[in-house]
C-alpha cells in the first residue's frame, strides 16, 4: 500500500495512543530527515482536520441553533468553537513540553495526562497518574462507542426515509395512473403507504449483521480506498444540502432570538459533540513534516470548520424553522432524486466511518482480554468481543431511538470532558512554575468549570427527556407520514 494511504488511515484513528510509547523514553524528540520526508504536508494536515470534525454532528447543528435561538445560537457556536480550538492548542503545547522534559517521543492524549500528573509537585497527583491514564481511556472508549450508537440511529433514520420514500413515490405514481384511468384519485393513499413502514428499531436490527462484519476488519489500512470514497460522498452530500436550503430562506426576525434556559443544555451537548476532533490534534502534529507550522494549520483548518458549522446551522434553521429535525437530511423531502441521493451518500460515509470510530475502543478493550486467553482461542475471542461491543452500541441506539437525544447525551457526558475539562486541568498541572500565574489559573478553571457545568446540565436535561419524553416529540415520532411531505416555508 502507498505511504500516503497508510498515513491517511493512521490519522483516521485519531484517539489511539502510539504503540510502544512507554518503551521509547530515551528517543530524541528532534525530527530527523526521514520523518521530514515522510510526514504529511501543511495542506494534508488541514484536510485531515476537516475530516476529523465533519460527521453526523454537523448535520445536527441546525436543531442546536433552534434550542439556543437564532441570535444566541450562532454566537454561542462561535464562542464554543474558539474555546475548543484554544483547548486543542493547550493539549499540543503540554504534550510538547512534557516530551521535551523527558526526552521522549511525542505523547498521546492519555500519556500526556499521565505524565503531567507524574511530574506534578503534588504527591496525591503523582499517585493518581495511573488512574488519570485509565480515566482518559475510559472517556475515549465512551466517546467512540457513543459515536457508534449515534451512527446506528442516523443510518436507521435515513435508510428508513429512503425506503419509505421510494415506496411512497411508486405508490403515488400507481395511484395517479389508476386514478387517471378511472377518473378518481384517492388523496389518502400516499399517507397510508408512508404510515405502514417498519419501526425504526427494526432497521437498526437489520443493520447489525452488516456492521458486525465491517468491524471484523482489524487493519484499517485495508479500508483506505473505501474511506476516500466515503469522504467524497459526504462532500457531495453537503453540496446538495446547501443547494437545497439556499432556495427558500425565512425571515430571521420571525424566529426567537434566544430560547429558554431549559433548551440551552441541548444546544451545548450537540455543539460539543460536533467539535469531536480534539483527538486528531496530537497525531496530526506528530506526523507533520514541519510541526512548527501546526498551530497555523490548526487555526486555519478549525476556522474553516467553525464557518461551515455556523453557516449550515443558521441557514438550516432559517430554511426549516420549527420543523427542523435531529439531522437536516431528515428534512429533505422524498420527491427529488437528489434529496434521496444525499441520504444514501451520507449514510454510506457514516457506515464506513463506523469502522474507523469503532477501531479505537476495540484496540483499547480487546487486546487485554485476548492476552488472558489461550492462543488457539484468541482469534475467536477477538471477533466475539468485537461483535459484543457492536451489539452494545446497537442496544443503546434501540433503547434511545431519538438521534437528537443520543447526540446530546454523548456530547454532554464524554465529549465535554475530552474537549473542555481535561486540557485546561492538564495545563495547570504541567505548568513549570508552581503555583501557576493567577490569570492562567482563572482562565483554565473557567474553561474547566464551563465544561463541567455543561456536563451536568446537558446530562440532566437529556436523561430527563429520555425518561419523561415530550408529548410533541412522541407524536412526531409516531406520525410516519409527515416526514415525506415536501417542506414549504410558512408565508
């Protein structure tokens, strides 16, 4: 396989720690000529940043803006993006400082946290370094398995719409044809056809065997070509989505400028879920030909991402207003081949991405278990554990079959910890001179507190909605015919 494809697949497993990191303590951190010739370029780094942040979370941002308000939503999204980018810079700087002090090779996320605690002046923190490493790995696993549960719901929702939309289109054509021959057209036939579709949970069960087989691919380098095709599919889908929503935008003055405080935690969970790329930061920086240019690449790449997020979130809400769904693809009507194509292409991209996201928890959880089993049974144990983990994500999706709630819960519980809580605390612990300056202490504690409050409130309101669902949402979920009606803006 070409070296470019191998690098691409290594970057697409962003949260994995480098193997043998603990055995390379004496490796010089200076980059040699071989690394300079084999590393990724500045442009490739920005492209990988885009790929690491564009996923299902992007399509849920219009609903997030609805939960915050047409003015407060975009402003909060920009501010959250800036804070997340700052935390990415913190993580990179701390990793650099710690690896230079120890003369070690570049550190991964959990290694950075553990080493920072080991080098702390506090005896309590030094003793808890091992726990800190496991805590970060726990949130990495939780986040990635959460992404996989989101993918199950997303795939089921979109495939359900495509299947039922295709069936409804053919039913309409049949009714029109028969009606034109008999002189009578039944207005209720399309809604009856749409309402007779299968339950969403059944689509998840039907997807389960295909996803399990996909996750049996243990070497992601074998999926390089398929991943490239999936990324292209997602890009084409976004072009179609922007083309559709720009056709008919409503007046923003008719929308609420700010939503209620009970809805804002849903915004926080969805928004922090969308900024899911903090894990790609350290692997990208470590693989650059010119690591010193990484801060510039990070600023430009994340700047483009923030603009894309705010644009799609705002325009999507302006286009569909209060009818906006958990994924903007679910708002696209069935009566156009391009809208159906968007759902198929993006679903293909998400399906392939499942294996990439699943690779991280599988590599953290499966090897320690297999080491305790006889060698002749390790292959069977490996595949069985992978299948069991996939079933776990499917069961979670079946238990919470609402895409907006799964996204908000994953974002609030795990993404907030990785993106907002751990980086500023690591900076305080790893700061060379203790105690740190007052302004640095205030800044880092403010960011960590923001993440912790988002974690508490986002988790609370999401669990409350799961346990005591809103009646309007339940009515919408049971109404199988409404989604296929071509969407029109109110007068």
